[in-house]
């Protein structure tokens, strides 16, 4: 690790010492191997380098006060990775082998796990490795599966701040049928509009709403929240089915919130935020409050008071308490390792 304070490092920029790798060849997954983190051998004709045959996952392992480690919703992330692989016609990771790889690499990097509010961030990644630069219309028959681990610290170490979000009403985040797939190409596709909006309107993120219908931001799901009520887009193939989103909705329903999942237009969102809240959900920050929405031309709309709303703060605190083991967890979401 860096000689400077690692807690100041950007999220995901530090890696724990060990990784694990497995390869798929001749129709089967080979034995996985644990090794020090190092550059991987990659032929320049590898399918992933030319045709973006790649998907990944990201989830956290929490260190509790008694020094025990607990993985949050690993099975849900495995299922989503397998679905992503099928969507991209990549060799599908075997769940039992992926579990052995993840548990093994966590154990080897146990000393790197920071105390709360930090965590170990686990990043499985699947790469198509068939050597053929002419295979644009042919799926990769070979693959490499890698699991990296990154110690991360409090996402809000500098203090919780309301986000400023640009509403993009023309461009889509990605191909509509691939939004549900966690592939790097989707994030790359969102980067240009996001950077352009940051430059033009000094925003933190972009909320994609093609044709005036709200979807998600470049890296997080979007929720409208008020006392006793949450509105979010119903699941379809156009956006990622977030595990944090699912966790928050499940937990909120048990706390008496009415959960409404359906398509909704930008105009309804703007009406909601006059006295309601808006937030982004994702693995890194859990739930981040939105303070301002910006439309084309720089027209700004305050979300409620312009600060992080009380429901957003409460729901985030409740889920973090479950993850960090300071409150009972009735859902079977955590696995001790």
C-alpha cells in the first residue's frame, strides 16, 4: 500500500496483496490459482480487447467489532454475474468454484480488512480470451476469471453532501437490452455524457431519462423517497438490477414504506421533489441524497430543502447498521467468513 494515509485513497484504487485466477478452455473451467496481485498475461488478439466481452461484480465484506468478517449478499451477486455472462455469451462461471475463489482470496487478504466504516470490496471479473481479431460475430470460447480485493474506507469521509445531478433526456446510458448486464462497456458509454455535463453544469452525475422517462445514473439506481413512500423504476432490461436497491426496498417495506415500482416521467419527478427526496443507491455509497436536479440549459430544481433528506439518512443508516453488525439482520443477507 501507499506510504500516505490509505484512508485518503480514492475508492478502489488500492488492492490487497493476493488475487485468484481461473481459466476456461476446451469447454471446462480449470483449477483456480491464488497468487500475488500482478499483471495478467493477455494476448493482443484476446476477444475482450477488441469486442468488449467482459463483465464484473462488486460487493463488500464487513469487519465487525469482534474482528469477524461478513460478506453481504454474495449469492445475489453471483447470480447476477452468471446472468451477465449469459447475456454476453461468455462461459458462465461455476457458482461453487466462484465461491471457493472468493472465500479463499478473502482469507488470504484478511489482514487488509479495515474496521468500520471501511470494508473489503470484492471485484470478480470475467474476460473473453479467445485469440481472434476477426471474431466480431463469434462469442469467445475461452475466458479468464479473476477476483481482486480492495480495502475501502468511509465513502463520506469528507462529510455527507447532497449531490447535484444533470437530467439527460435524450441520450441513453447504454444499449437498451444490455442495461441489466454489468459490463464495462456500459460504464464507458456513460462517461462521455457525464464528463460533458460536469463541465457544462458542475454536476456530480447524470440521470439518464431518454425520451423523458427516468432510468438510472451512470453508476447507480435512482429512487424518489418521502415519508412512508418510495417510487423507483420497475425492473426491465434497460438498467442494472442493483443489489443495494433490492436491499433498501426490502428493508423499507418492513418499515412501513409503500414501495411503488413503475416507469415515471421527468415531469412527475420534478413534481415529487418539491416536497420529497431523491437518492442514488449502489454498493459504494449505499444511499446518497440528491440536493439539486439540473435540466438542459442549466435550469436548476432544488430537491426538497436542497439537503440530504431525513428518510434518505435514516434508510442508509439502517442498512449500514445491518451490514456492520450493529443491529440484527433478519434476511439471511450476511455470511460469516
